[in-house]
C-alpha cells in the first residue's frame, strides 16, 4: 500500500506589507516626510471645512490735544490709551453700554497703535460681519468716554475718528491656504521625526562579498596538520 503523503507548507503566508516590500524593495529612509506632509495637508483641509468663517471689522479713535497743549504729547497719550483699550474698565463700560457679553468682548477685541499718528485701531473679530462691527464700535465708544473723563487733567480729548463697518469677506484662511499650511507643518514634523530616528547600522562587507572566517576556526584548522607532522 502506498501511504498518503501530506505535503506540509514550506513557509508561513506573508502579509500584504511584506509582499509589497518584496516586490518594490525596502522603503526609503525619508518616507516619514511625505507621509506627514500628506497627513498635515489633509488635516488643514478638514479644519478649514469644519471651522466656521470669522470676520474682522476695524474702528479708529483719535487723540486730539487740547487748546494750548503740546501736539507731540497726543502721540504719547495715544500709546497709553491703546494699552488700556482691552483692559477691564474699558470692556466693562462697553458691556454696560452695548449689552454684549463680557467674555465675547475679551476674546474678540484687539487694539493697535501707530508710532507716527495719535490714532488707536480697535479691531473686533466675530463669526458674523455685523457681530465683528458691533464689537469694534462698542469698544471705540467706551474708550473715547474713558479718556474724556480725564481730559481736564491730561489736556487730550478722544473722539471716534471712524466707525467700524461690517466686512464683506472673512479673514479665515481659504481652503488652498489651509491645505498648504497643514502640508508644510506636516512636512516639518516629518523632518524632525527623520532627524531623531536612529540610523540602522549595516554590517561591513569586504570587496568581493566574502565574509572572513572566525579566528578560532583558522587556528584549529592549522593545528591539525601540525599534529600529524609531529607524529610522523
């Protein structure tokens, strides 16, 4: 009788990643850079798609020197009032006057001054055009009132030079810009990963591809003929 011969598998099935590696070769060492750049670009595009747009409106407050006051002093007062434009006293007055939440005023107002002109720039940022203009106008009025309370002592008067108007376009980044910024950030992160990643050391191979034999094997091979000569 002929017995049934079972042919056992000669090797384990390999995964898809290993099959791709055998087919196309090992991945290059710089593979984290394009992968992180791709992930960053995708993240930037998703963020721009889910984040609602934001609008910014700007109003201006001018500092006018009083009669007989030094005109150059108005520039210094403008710098000082610009620093307190986002302080608690000004925002609290704007809250009482406009009814806007105090937290919204704190998070949506930015003030800037010019080194050349006694002008204070108040910018309001909100999710709607009308909301951004409302924030800016509330703070410009409040700042002017706050400064005029001490005009008798300082000799400088504040007036609303230009009211903020509702903007037409948002200030949020566009989809191409958000994608590009995300891709650049991801590529930078991939470069950092590449820098801190340890290098794989490869064994040194001599010319011709031959591998030197162990030292102990050479000694033993030479000892056998020497022993035979001694017996003879």
